[in-house]
């Protein structure tokens, strides 16, 4: 089988790298910057459980033509690049190729299907966090398997993912799973604005109250839309806001697993701000705002988080140019802003 990772950044290099480390032939397609990094260092993959894997020689290409003849394509581009990725893949993929979306957000699978009409598109999601530490090192900081829409076309690939230590969890309906993951990802802008590792941020009640406000607002909108998010963790998603609001000592006792996060773990949104790249805010909190508007409702907390990240994107670029650090919000500052 020929497997191609299209859009090989943090998630793509980690997932594809795990496959390659277990003996599966994988071609990576990504930006020239990443191609140079991987050529110089190979791939070094670690995780919170102590895995330490190396792929010294990597087949890394930079043009869409590298996907020609692929049996399975893992699309891992940022959500804003989904349309352009689909347009690039459409003329080179063979009919019947399987295209699996491992991206944040809700609508990427639908967009890929609209462009790749001769291929089989399978929506999926990556529930865990991957930190790009540079020099070809990619670290999985939180737990989780890979979630995908159930489809018979995946049968030839299940064993390869199992051997890679990334088993595919197949769902009859992926949409409730995607919304559950998005509810968790509402923490991405909060973490990025805090400029703290995930564990440090979630250990502070003020930041958790910000997340609780964004989640509670979203849960109300989902209920109005008739969408019930899947239960990804031991606690139903509808109980999350109440647990997040608990005082620190109670939260540590009742939600110890939520804090059992690798100390290196940060969100991809933090990584994007640090690198001066556009974030995926429109496909996370912005998705909540769009759903609310379609129902004739508002989502003031999530709208404000979108605004703050947009400002942070501009501030980050200015800070980089001026050689200064971008603003780091305290929990109290951020909560006060969201409660205005």
C-alpha cells in the first residue's frame, strides 16, 4: 500500500512518523521548511508514556504530484488550507483512493468530498496534543487514539495503525465526536493567551472558569441545534463546566486525570502564535459563532475569544518584529474581559 501524509506539520509528521517507525512505507508532503528540517534530522517521536522512536530517513516531498498513486492519503493541513489542498489533490489522486481527514473543526470532510468526487473521503480527528519541539522532534503530550467515521474501505489499513500504536477507533457517526473534541479545543485560545503549558493553565481556577464559560455557551447552542456531543472522557461533556468551576483543591481531587498531562504539552494555537502563523480560531470558537448565528442566537464568550486571538495574531507579529515577547494574559485578566 502507498500511504501519503498531505500537509506534514506537527500532527502529520507525528502520525505518519509513527506509521513509518513501525515499518509502513509513508511519503510526507509538506512545506520546504519542514522538508529541510526532516532532511537534516530525520523524525524523532516521543510521547507521555515514554515512547522514543526514530525514523532517520524520511521520504519527504514538497509537491502534490508526490500523492499520485496513493492508496491512502492522510490530510493534516490546517483547516484554512483544506480547500486549496483538495484542489491540489483532485487532479493527481487515482479514483477510489481513500482520503482521511485528521484535522480540527467540523466541516473539513464535507469540503474534501465536494472537491474529491472520485475518491472516498473519511472524516476523522486526532484527540491528542502534539508539540513540535524543533529539529525533527514531535512529542505527544496527552492521551487518545485516532477517531474516524466507520467505513469498510479502512479494513486494509487497520493493522498498520494498530502496529504504529495509534489504533483507529471507528464511529457510526463522527459528528458528535467532532463536536466533543471541539468542546475540549475551546481551551486552545485560552491556553495560547495564557502563554503557559496546558497543565499549569488548567491548574488555575480563573483560566478554567474561562473555559467553563465557553463550553457552557456552546453546550446551550448545541442543544438548540439538536446535537448531543459524544462522551470522550469518563465525564459526560455536559458536566464539564461545573467541574471546571470547582475550587483548585476540589478540582485536583475530582479531576486528577485531567491534570495528568505531560508538562511539555501545549496547544497548536499557542505554537502558531509563537511562530507568527495564522491560527485555526475560525474553525474552533468561530465554528460555535457560526452555528449560533444560523440559529438566530449569539455566542458572546466565543466571539470575544475569536477577537482576542485575532488581536494576539497581530500583536505576535509586531512583537516578533520589535524583538519583544507578546502579551501573556493572567487568568483574572482574561476572565474579567470575558465577563464584561
